[in-house]
C-alpha cells in the first residue's frame, strides 16, 4: 500500500499562520504513513490586492514559508519519518509588478527538486459573482513540465485553472503521467458547479489518479474558497475527500494503486486508439 495525502487549509495574509497549518498537515500525513503530501495552490498566502501580493512575494530561497516547510521536513527526517511535499506558492518576479504561481516538489531532506509554473490564468468576470483577473498580478508559465518519479508513481504537475484545459492533462498522460495534481483555490460558485466534475473528467480522460488539494474558507473580506479536497482514481471514482464546511486544516488519504491503474489502461487502451494528427491536425 502506497498512500498519498491531499491537504486542505485556509491561507491568509499571515504567512506564519499559513506555515503553521502546513506544518500541522505534514505531521498529520506522517502519522497517516503517507509517502507524499499534496498542499494547495497559494499555500503561503492569499490576499485581496495585487499590491499586497507583490509585497509578500519573495524569491523561493528567501521565502519564510518555503524555508519553514524545508525545516519541518528535515526535522521529520531526523526522526526517521520520511515524506515528500508538493506545495503551491508565490515567487517574486524581479522588475515586474506580477508574481509567479508555482508548484514545488520538496524531498524529505528539504531539497526542491522540481518546479512548475502555472500555465493558464484565471481571468473571469461572473455576473453577481467574483471578478478575478489573475493575469494582472500573475506571470503565466510557458512550459509543460514532464512527469517525474515519486514514491507513488510518475507525477504530472498542474495548478487550479489548468484543470479546465484537457489538452494539458492529455499531454501529461502522453509524457507518462500516472498521477496528475491540481492544487487549487477554486471560488465557491465555480467549485459548486464544476470542481468534482472536472476532476473526475480529467481522471477518465487520462486514466490517471487525480489529486486535488484545495484552499477552503474565508481568506479575506471578499475572497472565499470552495475546499472539498479530493483524490480520484483512474476510473473516475472519488476515493478520498475532505468536507467543504470544515475550515480547519485537514487531510484525506488514499492508496495509489498502480496495478489497478494499469488494469484500467489495459482494459480500455485509449492511447493506442488515439487518431491524433491524421484526423485532428495535431497530437497532444
């Protein structure tokens, strides 16, 4: 049995408070014997304005939040409690009034060994709902990061709004992904409508485990996240989830069974049946 944990927390403008929540979730995951903890998008902070975000963002090697995660992992390693952490944070961009939205993979020794920068920006203005223009404050990435080895299988990194673009997930599967992660801070309105639907769709599309750690609750006067962290198997079944009405930091845990994954793929060999460029004009 190889366990993964998806974390749920409520980050605010207090980086120290966000760090304490993350450290608590690391300890809970260690107690649960998970090999990897997936933490949400923007785990370090969520604020109301671009100016606040730019003021709080630091280079990764000087981020108090990231340094705190690294120290906690080193402490756990000294206790012979080994766990990897995948966590979404902000990164400062020199000479620009925007930040990067990045996903870090940190090994049990505290070393950052992979980094992905969010590709798709959440620019949405919903009538009688939230208006969010992420591109005004966040610099988009321009690279699909190749899935990398982990204790639970080959992980393909993506972030939040990326989940609405199936070609991204399909590309990760083509590159070898067995797990795709979507750390997120979904709004309540879009979460109620599409969170589970999108996660299950991407799992069925790609025949991968989909791991969705999420922000939950009120971050500021005008910002609330849906929560409902989930782990979904390659058949589209939700195998673990957190409540959306519990705003305390929580984890949900599931076995990542790669034998079951390959049974699904062998029974329904989608990748050998794809028509690709000969019909659609492009490959993913």
